């Protein structure tokens, strides 16, 4: 089983093509991870890319009325 990171710890992510994503939104992955977006900033070189400051989150604690985005991980 893969090791899991501790919830409610900060992390940095980037995402391409997530129109409308903003602070306060949640990201959920197909692997069962979840993140609360705390801040976004555009990439200076790639207009479609957003850099995110996030908190790792417990998927079961996402509010029912929250905006959630599905994120799929791809190998580089």
C-alpha cells in the first residue's frame, strides 16, 4: 500500500486547464487524495497553468456544497 501524507499539511501543486479554479475550492484525485486550494497564481510562461498553494484534506470532510475539481495524475 502506498504511503499517505498527513492531512492538513501544506503542499504546492500546479494544474493545467482548470478554468475557474480559485481559493476555497477542493481538488479530488482518482487515487482518493483531496486538497483545499488556499491560493492560486498564474504561470508567467504558460497561460493555461495555475500554481496552487494547498492543504492536504480528508475527502470525507469536504462540505457537500463545496466546488470540487477532479484531477488525474499522469506520469512525466
